[in-house]
């Protein structure tokens, strides 16, 4: 035991030496990197920043999207590494009760043993990113109304995508940057024969489960392997036994040496969405009103479930996953509100707007260019917020199954009357299987007493809102123009007694019904859906019109922000929008609070200390024996006196970055990005140098498990491992 | 914000440099210190270890006991510094609703403003420690039974004490060391005019309250000042306006420079009780049986209260402090069990016994000397444990008010029939005020439904125990020879319906009653107390007899342990027994788990980050303003970029050490010891180098608050401050 602290303490020394002086904020578009060349070199990048700016060159052509996750090629034969949680669906898809691959893990010893990934799995290789801002903007002028603008832009985007997708091998998207200031057409090769190659047991790949979600210290082996297959002609093809592994333009070497505290790291990936350029008013609203209320609503929702369905009851079992989901984001909001309350985020936002306005007002040209837009944008934000409380309240009521099912089923009847391509997303033919599964799932997740109480609660909150916040159709059908608890109880009792939507068969039958069938129904929830449909559609239309107005104003604001930053010598990256970005930084711990420091590495020893033998802390026996025997192989890292498991970095990441290859200065894979820490949940809004940390699986841990626990020697041989 | 981590990280560097190589375990009797001279010098002690071994020389003659707490002289005029929690009772005693000194804090600007401490407050200055082992043992031989031995030793101790206390100025005690291997007569000057001089507001002195109890990072200003007064003749005297400040033989200088990470520190104090030399079997029993059961009982007790007295009910209010007490030790046991489960403590104990036995068996003289005692001791331990489950179960039943009050009142009637001096402690005249307060307190802490349910629960557990565990008297009066839930419910319903002990007046009347009165009573709980009294007394007698047997065997075991350790060159300290001890070590952080490190210092910044404005995190406004303004005065410590508040050290301490002066190598006061960390709760049994940490108030924080917040300039001038 004595050796331990001395060693931990030793590893802190490196942090001291490497304490960086530059902020690591930024999710950069690859083409921006050459402008950051000096910073990157100073921080430790050894490859030429110019090369990383080119999508068709190493290493960027080895980085791929899985749609929602990131991955990378790690062999010349299309082997792809990503997070375990990114291939979770595919492992589950191939599991049966008798052969549960989630529990056991999976290893294909040869190509022929590889398994088809879950339906819809894709590997997207971004090949071209072309600016289409001019094309989108041509013909769009200030005479258009918000709704018209929204429609016009939507049409242009669809045209450009359709054009690009003439070649069926590609999936194309038009992405908006800086709120619509720039548009890029992104053309990605869409490989659609994806196979599962290897995944460790869930007790490695998802070690710590929900308990450790967002948490540090962490000990999760969050990695797995896919392989991309194409037709014999090298082009994407549907699954076929004749298909052959895709030969990527390049692939990443995997480092068995890993990184040390303070080392330079970077990651390329597809971060989902951030709100770094929201206006002060939007921040104030989110953190002052919307998040606290949403957190409260979630907690109330949970309280109702726990009261109506006490621990041990049948009803409670049905709501465990609902509780988990509600609690998860209540925790997320809690973290953000806590960070917001403790930081000077709002003051900085306010200051930025003051500074920006002063900068605009200091120059008549700037006033002419941005002055009006700033005011209008703030006015639009206020307008958009006007009904937030009503909408949020009704949205939480709408999280109950009967109300939700009735509305979705009726919308389906409407959407089905349109050609498939014109239907709203979620109601197209390709969505029907999932839609049906959703309708079936309600059977296992529904209890009338719980839902009645939840609806009563949120409807009473709604009924108590200001008159002008009310939706006539809702008031009319439910009698909610003013709060009357007894009346509402009676009403809901009746509705739940009469509705047949609690029956799975009935729900599935309604999937085939026409709009007319719905209109004739006497089912109280169907009647409710029919009665509020027009009103709901009207609200959706109004929201799209507001979105159209934002499409005029936000680009002007971003233009001002970029120009202002340029005037003070600061490059600007765009908010994340699921497009390819690069982030750089260092391996580094953090201080969660006065007196406490989190070290940047965890180790096998810490993993075994967490062990309880019960999920989610139940490592495979073989792994534990290796830990006890100190079988470190070539993956020993002296500062932790063990094999490192996970590490922290200052990289700027968010959801969608999962699975991103973490690269050292030579662009060797030293880890996989898989989570952020609790204190950086607010990172989607505000980057704090001291608290923004990203969590990675250490490549040494991945290789150690593959070699010593799972015996994945075929893959270790296939990959290029740097020793 | 940027500066923060860099600075924290900077302070880690010192830890690296100072990582000590010697274990700091040991609560040493001062006379042992010269033997440790080399170690002490190597670690950083600058004063002569020989001087610290003498009670009549500096610095030991500046260290005093308050009875349960430690303190020290810090001025030539009898000024004494100790923990805030050690003078809490005196601050409370001087508080009224209109003038709440706990809330406001207190500062006497001159001697005349000083307030009498709570009744019974004493300052004990240890002047002589004399070995009396031979005296105690003379005339005690192996022919005595356990009970006789117990009585004989008790009588000898009483004689020696009475002799020594001929001089009324002194309080004397005979303390047993190494389980009775050695006895020392300790003669302490007992100063009985003690006055409250200064205490910060509770929101400084008890900052963090129960929430932060045992916790690190910590931000508690746990200090306060008393002054010792004596008669004009310099001898202890009862309170009188004519008394004068006591002039101590020496006093400690207070350091305004404080300590740094890695610095040598030592503390002198009166640690209460440890179990470091318990046998493997005793450890196994405590951690395998007794603690887990006690933890479970406490949790069951809490569950019953929470169910019968739901949140918000009147009954719940009555049990909040009961819940807090139960939960506090459930947490304590939880920490110990957790530490035990994660460590190799039991293996080490087992190994030690194996090694010790091997060492004994290797030599015929040793076999003759220790061989039998070892076996007998283990047999006695097994015998002692035989009824543990019955006793623990009945003890938890006995934590209910009616049962406890009835038994105590009846015992009082018995004890009162004896001369005061012969009565059992707790039943003497001096105890009567507290006894009465206890009887009154029940009124605010009693609910029949709760108690009935608790009693039912524990009596049913008792009833389910093996037949041979049963106490006849208990079975007879309660009908518990076998479990019968319904019958017991009926019985208890009747008892609670009929008893008048729920009435305060009735309880107080019983305090005056005779044994005969009790025997005539029809009150069901009185009847229960009467019916079980003889049986209880018999059990108490048997326990004393076992204690007498331990007094023969444990000294032999300790003699073997000491000889064995001597053979491997290891000095042995005795288990803590509330006598003066010295512990030494270094300022040092720790790693609570893989990937996390606790720094050895907290700071004003961290204090303000904890602030919620609600107790226990509601610092005085003035303090917070000074923090905001970064008014650090001369107490700034660069590694934390602020004033340090608390620090950690490797010192070996336990309850009773509270208030101990923490000294640097020059014997200057650099802090006050006031708590241990959660991970070292098991320290009473097992010292773990990596996790045993003691928490201190930093002298710089104390001086900073005194100077900048409370304006205690008179005291700052009175003390000798090293700048």
C-alpha cells in the first residue's frame, strides 16, 4: 500500500511541469486549423497542421461518423474502432437470451465470424465539404416572411442534397454554421454493410453503468470494433456474403505507449450541438427559468411515480426506466444550474454584449450593418420565450403514455395521407417498425393510476397559468380554463376508465386507421388528440415562422461577433452541429473543489477497488485475477504503478464526439473519447478552462484487455501497433 | 479562475518533495520520546526530544487537559486555546435567547468581561506521572477469582487516588496501560475557575456542522479561548472575583507563518481510547458481527421512526436528534466496515498472531511465560462474546425512553440507599442535576407509537434468539420465551396505555421514591424494571468478573507483544487511555481513491465556494466581504493563493485529542487538531499510513479571523506571535 501514494504523487509532478498556458476551447472546422498552426505546434502537435485540414489526407480520412457517434479506421482492411456504447445496439441486436453477447462480449476470430450490425448501421466517410452559402442565399431577400424564408431555405437545402445524392453511394447534408451565416454541403461515402467484429463484455465496456455516468474517477473500457464492407467494385453495397472489407484511404496506428500527464492530445469527431453563442438573454432564460422549471417538473414527476407506485409494487417496475430517464436529466440540469450559480458565466455574457454593443456603436458603418439586427434579435428571443412555461408544462403532461400515444397515432393518420418523402420525420415508412415497437413498449411501461396523477398534476399547473397562456382547444376539451382539482379528477377518472388505448392490440389497430376513423372515435384520448390537432399544427407553424426569422437575424449577430473577435485577434469556431471538428488540448486533471484534485489517470488497481461483484461493478473474473497477479504486460505506466484505464484531457467535446479517436502529436491513436465529467455538463453553453474535462479510454487499457482478457490476437495483429 | 489550478498544482509539488518514508503511527507517552530521537530529528523536529519528554519543561508544561478535550497555554497570563467544540457548552451556558453567543460569537475586551465557563469546567495541568504498577500488583496473586481481582485492583486504585488527592489542588487518576501491564498515577493540578475569553461565531467555529463532520475538504474555524484563574496564593480556587490569572510554567508561541505541505508537525494531547492491540478474534468479532449488527439495528431503528413518524409529523420532530445520533454512528460503523472490507487488516492481525505464536513456540522459556496465557485469553474472548447478540439486541430495545427511564429510576432508588461515594457513577449527588434534565428531556423526545414499534421490533428479534441466549426475568415479564408477534403487540399496547412514565411530573416524582415504593407500583414499565433488576445486576457482576480475568491475561499478552516487537526492533506505544501522549508526522494530503487526491490545505476561497447562506454554511457577512476583497493580511499562503483555513497531517489521533496544539519543529503553535477524516475512522483499530489523516485549524486562519473579522486585538497583543 505504501508505494501507492508516492506513485500517485509522482504523477502529479508531471501536471506541474506541463501546466499549459493556452485555453483549449474550440471545436474547429478542419479548414480553420492552418490559422492555429503556431498554437498547435507550441502545444505539441508534431504533424503538419495543414495536413490535418484536408479531409482527403491522413489522419482526417481515417475518421468516420456512425451517425450520432464518431469512429476511425485502424487497419487497412476497414476495421473501425468506436465506443462500446456506440455499438451497443448492434451487440444487443445479435444477442439472445441463450447467447447474450452484451454479457459475454464478442470476438470474431475471422472475417467469416463477423456479425451484421443492427439494421441502419452506417459508416460515413466525409469526402467533401463545400461552401454553399451563396447558393442557399440566392433569391432569398428581406421581403420574405419568417415562414416563407424557412420554407425557401428548406427547399434549397433539399435540392442541393438531392443533387448530391444522385450518386447512391453518398449521403449528403447541408449544414448551417453560425446560425445560418454559412452553409456547407457535406458529402460522405455511406457504407451500409457494417459488421460487428469485437466488443468486450458489458462489465468492461459499460463498467460503472449509470452510476458512473459523467463521473470521474472512471474505469470504463468503452471500446468496440466494427468492420466496413463494400461490394467487390469497392463501392457501398447492401449486405452480401460476397462483399469485401473496405480499404480506407488511410488508417490510424494504435499506440501501446499511450500518453503521459501534460501530453498534447487532439481528437477529430462529430460533436452534436452546443450553445456557446447564445445571447445573454437566452442564457438568463435557460438558467433562470427553463432549466430550473424542467428540473422541478422532473422531480415532481418522479415524486408522483414513487408515491403512487411504491417500491416493490408492480406499477413501480413499469416506471423504473422512466424514473431513470427523468432523474438523469434532472441530474444534468442540476449540474448545469450548480455550475451557473457558482461561476461568472452570466456576467461574462452580459459583459460580452455590452462590449459588442460599444464596438458597434463606435462606428457608423457597424451601426448600419448590425445595430438594428441586435435589437431585433433580442426582441425575437423575447417573443420566442413568451409561451415557454405553457409549452414546457404541456410537454411534461405529454410525457404520459395515453396522451402521447393518442397524439402520435392521430398524427400518423394525417402523415400517411401524404407521399412518403413529404411526411414529417418519424412518420415515414422507414420509421414504422420503431413506431410499432414504441406502441408495444407502452404495455410494459404504463399504469393508469400513475398517469392519471401525473396528468392531474401538470394539467393543474397549466390551468393555473395566466389566461393568455392558455390554448383554447386544450381548455375546451379538458375544461381547464381555470383550476378545478375535483372536476379534473372526475374528468380524468372517466377518461382512463373509458379509454381502450391501454390495450396493445387497440394501439396497433389505430396505426392502420384513417383520419376519418379517428374523427368518429369515442375514445376519450383519441377525442382529445383530434380536438387539439389543428391547434397543435398551428403552434408548430408559428414556431417554424419564428425559426425563419432567426435565420435572418442570427447570422447578422454572428457576423458581428466574428468581426468583433477578429478586431481583438480571436479566431471564432462555430457551435457544434454534428459536422466534423477538431479539438486539441492536453492530458490534465482538475480541481473539483478547494482542497481536492482529480488526477488525470485511473488504473487497474482503482478498478479492482470499485469492484462489488454486482452490476455495474462486476468485472470478469479473469480480468480481476490478472489485476491481482499484476499482469501488466507491456502496458504498465509507472506513474500509476499499473495499467492506466481512463484519462482526462482538456479537449472541448460534447455528445456525438463519442468514439472519437484521441490522437497524440504524431496522430497515433492513444485513446477513445467517451464522456465528459459532471462539472463540465455546462460545457454545452460555457467552456471553463478549469473544469472542462473530457474522459478517454486509454489505448493501453484497450490493448491490455484485448491481449490478456479477451485474446483478440487476430485484431492486434491486424492493427498497426506502435510499441 | 485560471490562476487557481496552477496554484493548487504548485502546492502538490511540495508533497512530492516531502513524501516521507517513515510511518507516523504511534501515540507515545512523553517518556518514550528520547528513544525515538533519531526518527524525530530526521523528520524535522528542531527542539531536543529529551526536553519534550519532561512534563515540567517546555513545551509539555504548556499542554493541558480540559477533561475530554486538550488545550494549551498561549500567554503568560493563563490564556488557553482549545477547539470551539470543546468550549461549546460554556458558550451555550452563557447564551440567552436575546444574547446568543453561539450565533454572535464572544470577545472579552478585558479580564473583567470574561465569563464563567460552564459548571464543572476544569483546566488540568499534568505535573507528575509515576509508575505504580508494583503497588497495584502487590498482594494480587493468581489465586484470586476474576471478581476478586477486579475488586482488589479497584480498591488499590481508589486508595492511591485518595492518597494523592490529599492536596485538594490536585486531581489524581491511576491509568492502566497495555491492558493492565503497567499502571501510572497521574497527578494534575486542577484549576477550577475557568472563564470564557473568546469564541468566534458558530458559523465560523462550527462551520460545516454535522454535514462536514469527519469530512475533507473542511473549512472550520474550530478554536476558542479560555483563561485559567487561581486564588491570590497561586493555588486552584473556586470562582471568585478576587482570583487572578494563573501563571503557567510556560506557554506556546503562536506562528503567523504556519506550515507548508510536507512540514514536520507534532501534537501533544489526551487521546481517549484505541483498540490497536486487540486480538485477531476480537477484530473478527467486531467487524464480522458486532459492528454490522449494530449498523443494521441503527438503520432499522431509523426506518421505524421514519415510518411511524412521517416527515412533517409532530412525532417526527421529537425524534430528529435521535435519528441524527443513530445515523451518526451508523455512518461511523459504515466507514469502519468499508475500510475493513477493503483492507488487509484482518489478514495482518491473523499474521501477527501466527508470527507471535511461532516466536513463543520457538523458545521454551517463552512457552512457559506466555503460552498458556495466549490460549486462555482467546478462550476468555470467546466467553465474553457468548451473549453479545442478546446484549446488543436488548441494549437497542433499551434505547427507548419508557424502558430506559424505568430502569434508571429504579436503579437510582437502589443507589440512593448507599453512601454517596459508593454509588455507581451517574447516580451520585453531583449527577442529579443532569439526571433530572434527562428525565425532563424525554418530554420533548418521546412518542408512544414510535417506542412501541421499536420495542416490538427488538423484542421480537430477541425472542427469536436461541433459547440459551434468553434472560429468564425478561422472558417471564414480557412473555418472550418464543416469538409471538400478536401477543407482544397486545402486551405492549396495554403497557403503553397504562404507564404514567410518559408524564414529566411522574418521572420526576419517581426520582424521590424508595425501592419499596417501586416494588408496590403497578406501572407496567416500573414493574418491568423491578422484575429484571436482580437479573441485570447479576449480569453486571458477571461482566465485572470477566473484566477481572482480562486484567490477568491481557497484561501477559501485551508483555509478549512488547517482547516480540523488541526482538524485531520495534518500539511499542500503549493504546490510548485519555493520558498525555505525543504524536508526530507531516503535513500531507491523501488519495481517497484511484484518480483522486486530497490536498493538504483548504483556503478562504473554498470556504466561500461552500457558502449557501444557510446553516451550516453561512459565514458572517463581514468574513465573506473580506474574502471577496482578498484581504489576506499577513496570513497569505502562496500555494493556495489565499489564507489557508484547515490542513491535514499524518498525526495519529483520536477523540480526546480535540484541541491539541499542533506544533512545528520549534514547538510553535501552527494549528489546533480538531477532527479526523472519514477514511480514518477505522484508525481506532488500525493505522493506515495512506489514509490516516488528522484535520487541523491553521493558526493563520485563526489569527486572520481574530484580527480582521472579530477584532480580538487585545488577545493578539497578549499572545506571543511569531511572524
